[in-house]
């Protein structure tokens, strides 16, 4: 048992170490490369069973499951936590800066090289193969954590958009009531403040949703290979559920499997958490947006 615990601790530290995440340089290992390294490490550890009576499979299951959570049993950061932070705070911020764009054809974020700048190949981290490798590493739990973080960022942007609508409330009301008067519309439009800020924040929301769609699609691909029967059961539930989904149970289950929902339950939860209770003009501000 003592040897098993030592191997577990060593394996957990090795897993996080192989991520090679540096906060100073914002560098991190590609998920596909990490997956290959983890499998190689596991193959070596499996040979221990030939010489010592130890349940190495249990060690793998415990350690890898902990790596799908935010912290492991020792309180240390995990693979899921590190990649969630990197994708949400490094990659997507670089996309928002305008040096990277989303490509529907390639199903990835593609770098736009600028003269004199060192090109950052976003596709090496965001294409479907890399995201599938990420889904294999951190599993549905880790991907759910990533999705929740992304939705929190969207909810924050929505709150900022509401503030912008509040600051332009009178002008927006005038625009809304005079939409059939071109001259009035033209004059009122000139009075709007922070128009570029609105476009920037809406663009950020679009970027995050595009990335989440890629990540969820990759998760579904992995689950289709690993648990095809369970995934088909979830699809069957979603298709044959009568009278909507009042308890949101099927929506939660569908979303956790990476399948698309009419209304994303993770986004709904994030928006509810940031909604102020005393905001009586919330509906009006949303309409003005």
C-alpha cells in the first residue's frame, strides 16, 4: 500500500510536470504531445506489475480521474485546471487581439502572421485533433469545467454590454421609437457612446462560443469512440423527451456529453449567477441591445 501511494504521488506530479506550463512565457505542451507522453509513462509503469504485487490499474484510475478536477487530493493544480486557464486566458485573449481568426473550413483558430512578429500557430492548439486529445486527457469533467469557465467569461461580457446599454439608454430609446425616420435616426446615432466597445465585446462573445463549439464537438467524438452505447442512449433521451425538459436534467446530460442544446444550461447558470436581484430594467436593457 505504501508503494502504491508513492507511485500515485509520483505519477500525479509527473502528469502535471509534462504539461510544461509556464506563466512567465505563457507556453504549454500541445495536448496531443502530452497524451503521447502520458501513454508512454503509463506503459513504463505497467512493467512494475511484473516485479511487484501492485494494482497499477487502480493507480492509473485514481490519478487520471483526479486530473479531470480543478485540484487533486493533495490540493495541487491539475491538467484540467492548467489547460482551462491557458485556453481561456491566453489563447482566447490572443484571438481577441485580432491576430488570430476562426476558420469554419479548418474547424480551428488560425494565426494571421504579421510582419516582424513571431507567428503563434493557434491551429497547433485549437484544431480538432488537439481538442480531441484534450478531451481524452481531462474527460467530460474537465471539459465541463472548461465550458463553465468560458460561459463565465460570456456572462461577464453580457453584464458589460448591459452597462453600455444603460449609459446610452435615452439615445437607444429614441432610436427604437423613431426607426421609421431616417433623419432622426442619423442624428441620434451620432450621440451614441462607446460603439466600438460594444462591437469588441460582442466579438469576444462570438469567439468564446466558437471555441466552445469546437471543444464540445471534440468531446462528442471521443465519447463516440469510448462509450458509443451510452452516447446513443443520451441522444435517444434528447430526441424522444416529451413536453420539453422542465427539470433540465436531459439538457444537463446532453451538454455534458458535448451535444448541442437549444438552450445551453451552462450559459443559463452563468447568466443567473451574475444577474442582480434588484435590476427591474433588465428586460428593457436586453431589448435595447
